[in-house]
């Protein structure tokens, strides 16, 4: 794919259309100094703001970071397109990794969807998260009956702890929930503050805990246990780092990844029903247009469609 082709669509649409591996390869078109996202975009806000626009070289004429790196305006604009697309592709991977819609989960266990939805609302389905109005559940989340008779045999398989009420979450909070759940419950400021307060500075960087993104993805829906990190600490020879600190750091970094993915994917987006109402259209008509690929930037998560607020509704062409 040539450079010109990357300036023909928005970063969001590119991230929805192209495989993540292809976008990683596209980074090689950039000068060496721009092949690290943080080098040119230390603040992701500029990527968020351009997700639904096609960046142009003129937009980066006065961009301070470009001047510092002595990069051309064209290369800076191309970097904005590629890194914005990668952000969307990675976000989709994180948010849907190992997750299935509620109805598919209910059919697997031969349960009515309304019963499973009530269990999700009560917090009785491990790892279930609400995306818009749609529930997504980890593929390997067990169906557990919490009624008195069944609970006696099930309660030993899961540890339930109340949420702490103090401003800084206690360590038990991060050992009682999956990173995905925490990523949907906490703000970025809370998680970053707790990371600084609960674990040593040496573990404040994600790459210090995870060697690869694949390892991190596999932990999104599992409650982290200190025992799982004893061998890792010995292997990496991490002196003065406890298994408990590693487990908490792992949980918080995974939760931050989920939260960043949500921010990227849903930045400036609205549910299909809101978009239809804003444009005075029937939601079913808009849904059909999304299925046909006729609504720019429309993204499906589970069974729920999200559309950029800036997308102009186009009716039938005469």
C-alpha cells in the first residue's frame, strides 16, 4: 500500500479495515526517528482528535514535536494516520479478546438470556462487562449458580470480596477481580495513582512486567495470583520484588490497557440509536446501512453498533 493510499481514509476506518500485522508493517515507511509512537506523539490526545479526520501535512506545519525531530510535515501526517489506525486495531483486539456476546454465552449453558443478564447486573458472572447496552462475557467464564443450595458447592471456587471504600484501593481489591473488570470500573487517574502507591517504581513501566502484548491479553480475564509470579521473578532475577507486587502490577497494567482501548475505540462515538435519533432516522434503517458498510467509521462491538458523532448521514443517492 502506497503512502498516498493512507491519506484517502480516516485512521479509524483504516484501523477497522486493515489487519494489525499489516499496520505494524506500514510503520516501516516512516523515518527511523518516527517508528516509536511516543517519539512523535507523547500525548495521545492528538491521535484521538484525528481519528475521524484525514490528517494533512498542513496540519503539522507548526507541530513542535515534528520540528524537534526534524521530520517533514508529510511524514508527521502519515505517522498520525498509521498510529491512529494501530490504536483502533489494538483496541478492538483488547476489548473483544476471548469475549462472546451474552446471548451466545446463554445458549452455550442452555439458559434464558434474561436470566444471564440479571446475573450480570448483580455481578454474578465472572468478567462480564457492559459495552453500551450489550453485555460481553469471557469465553472461559464458568456459569455459576449462586442460589443457596448450589452456592455451597460453588463458593470455594471463587473469592468474592467487597469493593474498598477508601480513596486508594487496597491490595485485596486488585487480587479479587479480573483486570478487564477493573478497567471498566476505575478511571485512568485512579489506576495510575494506585500503581505508584502499591508497587515499587521498578514496575511502573508496562514492559517491565510483560515481555509481549500476547502474554498480557491472556491475563485480561483471570484473577492474578501471587503464586503465578514466583517462577517469573526467579527467572528475571528481580531482586527485592515480591510475587504480591508483581501480581498487583500485572493487574493494574492490564486494566490500564483495557481502559486505554475503551478510550480509543469510543472516543467521539455514540450508540447507533442515539445517532439515528440525532439525524431523525429509523434505527433499523441506520443498522442496515452499517451492515452494508455505508456509514463511515461505524464499529460493531458485540451486537452493538457505535458511530462517530462527526459522521454525516447520507441518504439514498438520486
